[in-house]
C-alpha cells in the first residue's frame, strides 16, 4: 500500500517538474526576443509575406509548446486513465513538439538578426 503512495508522489513531482519546464520553455522566447516581438506588433498589417515572416516563427513556437501539453498531462498515467497516451503517440507528440519549437526558435533568431540590421 505504501508503494502506491510513493509512486503517486513521484508522479506528482514529475508532472510538476514537467509543467515548470513547459512554462519556462513557453516564456523564454518572449523574454529573449522581446524587441523582435515589439517590432512585429507595432507595425502590424495583414499581408501574407508579413504574417509569414513576422509571425510564422511565433506560431511554430506556440505549436511546439502545445504539442508538449498532452505529453506533460500523460506523465505516469495508468493505461486505464482517460489522460493516458500510448507510448508511440506520446513519442510522436514529443518529436513534433521539439521540431516545431526548435524550428521556431531558429527562425526567431534569424528574424532578430535581420531586423537588427535595419
């Protein structure tokens, strides 16, 4: 009986740790690329090239963070739980989340370097 309590506490700690890491990864681009975000938002217009180049990286970062939400929710869940994910689906979410997030951060870096040149 005591083993289940330890497992439950461990699962709770892992979920809290993953939630904190997700919050950090969500806030980090906004802190690091604050000037780029201010430049993009002050001169907002509805043009395809502007939306793609100015807001595309932010959408990729957001999609990456959103892909990690089901992974964080399903940590240490029982196979019979409503919130459980199959290991293959969970890995797919992890891979897509990492890919979107890294691509978005790399494009944000490039966008910040280009905008600082002007």
